[in-house]
C-alpha cells in the first residue's frame, strides 16, 4: 500500500515543482544499459546493470527492479523508452524469444509499479535519426559509440580489468541513442 502512495505523490507533482525526465533502456539478458535525460537532451545519469551472473529471467528481473525503481523515483521519470527487440537480426530464434519475454517482464514491472507505459523505438530508426545512414558492412555499434562520444565528450566510460573500454559501454551508448532518437523525433 505504501508503494501506491508514493506513486500518487509522484504523479501529483509531475506538472508542479519537479522536472520530469526520460529513461532510455537497452535491454538484453546479459546487460541492461540505461540513460536518464531531461527533455532538453541533457544527460543526467547513465550506466549498466550486469545480469550475466544471474540465472533465469526472474532473478535477472529482481536485479533490474532496484535500479529502475531508484531511477524512476529519483528523477521523476515520465517516459520510458526501450529499444524494440522485435526484428532483431543476427541472433537465433530462441535468443529472440528470451529477449522478448524479458522485455515484457520489465515492461509489466514498470507499468504495474509506476503506471508508465513503455514506448519502443526501432534501433535502425534511432540510428538514422541520430547518426544518419550507416553503410552496409560497417560496425553499427561502434559507430553509435563514436557518435555518442562526440556528443558527450566528457563521459566517463566504464573500464575493464585491463583498463580498456568495457564492452558494456556499447549497451550504455545504445540506450543514449534510443533516448536521443525519442527526443528529436
């Protein structure tokens, strides 16, 4: 019951004293990249949730819930944007089905817990909107990362144990891409 009071309290001030924000998610079953934006494209927070050591979708969801709840409440999130996993290419059917199931588990958690309907954006649309045309054969994820680095040059990207850029930085940059595409559409 206390949770419902928090939701009501949060929604009461959406148009009042608090500034609303946007949460963008790049969801996979191993890493969830996230970014929080103001509606003037100011990047407020970004990061990733490592899900690689969790077994089963429900344990992965439990790990995601805490961070997403904190972000929604701390930043007064009004909109949640997710990279659409429908039509994903280059991965097998079982992986796509698992990804779709996990996406909808997160969708239901956010809607039932915070009364926020997720919007989905196709990654090709987002790339075209933010970067432009990407030539066939190019490494789209690296191009997205490079573009995000040019837009936000002061970002501190996560490093691996060897001091090099952590591969999960690509999940963060994808979430930023999705958020920007939503904001400039």
